């Protein structure tokens, strides 16, 4: 008999009275851009190339400069990928925050019924 009374008591209450709204959590870490101080500078031996299409660089200097450019571009790609990841985390947090606010609002409204 006691179980029946308990069952009837709990089922008669509004379902939102027992709602648990989980507040959003997250820690969006924004990536650091490689910055222009990491940008490779053309060697002096290439300074006249823009105008004359000739240079005085050795093959080693050209190879080193190309490697520096490739490394810098790789850093830029990594930065872009990390920025997209941070944006997705921020979107997820915003969606969780919206769901939390809706849950809390419904819970408060449920208390009035």
C-alpha cells in the first residue's frame, strides 16, 4: 500500500520539477598565429630577381629559402586547422549554453504549474 501511495505521489508531480539542467562547460583555447616575425625573408642574393629575373644565389641558399617557406606555410596551415577546431568548440559550447538556458526556463515555468 505504501508503494502505491509513493508511486501515485511521484507520478502526480510535474515531470519538470525533477529536471536537471547541466550548465555548459568548456575551455576554448585560441591558437597563436605564427606571426610575421616567423615569416622567412628572401636572401639578399634574390634582391634583384624581381626586376632582372636573375640572381646570385647558390643552390644551397635557394633550397634553404624554399625549406623555410614550406615550414612557414605548414605553420600557417596548423594555425588555420587549430582555429577551425577552436571555432567548433565555441559552437558546441554555445549550443550547450542554449540547451541549458532552455532547460532552466522550462524548469522555472514548470514550477508555476
